[in-house]
C-alpha cells in the first residue's frame, strides 16, 4: 500500500538524488518501529571510503532493533539538502512502518504506518547549478552500539 503517490520531479531540477534518498530511507525503516528521533553530533567520514572522520550534526532515527538511521545534511556551494523540522507522532510509534512517501516536490517526507504518519520531515533542498554541485542526504545505517560507545 502506497499512501502517497510517487512524485515526479522535473529532470532539470533533480537527477534522481532525491528519489534515491527516499528509497534508501524506506529500505532502512520499513518493517521496523521508531523508538526515538533526535539531532545529534556523530563522527562521520570526510568522504565515502575515508578513515578520517569529522563531527557532523545529523538527524537520527533510532529503530526498535537498536539500529540508527542517520541523515546528514549536505551543503555544496548553492546546492543543499537539510532536515528543517520534524514531527514525531507518538500515538503511532507502536505501529510497524509500511512506507515512505513525499509531498510538495520532496519538501515533506512522510514515514507512515497503517494508521497514518509516524514521522514527518520538512526537507529543504536545491540541486543548485544543475548538476555541478552535490546535494542529497548522506544516509548511514548503523548497528546498535554497546552502551557508552559511539
């Protein structure tokens, strides 16, 4: 069941990055339940494959199996993607996530269960000068860490 019809973006404004981000998020959360959401600083690689890390402020979704889904904002000159706001619906967190959809040209993301949205994200984004600069979230799924470790 897809609660939200798939949005089609103008290929002059998105090269598939936003669609890919939503797909990656759905792969990480569908079939799970959300335990908590928060903004937090974590160490992330400077770039893909790098062993060197830097502290980054990320939006973290903790799932019922202990895994964390981390969405790191991006900013590259005039291109960017950022979680501007989020709204967790605590009355629905006991329901298994069925999907992720978008409205408003990928500016509102809906993580939903059978009874409605569990989590809503307001996402600001721009491809900048198409497609010279990078945009989109860096989405990292991290297994549960032993207490006290990052």
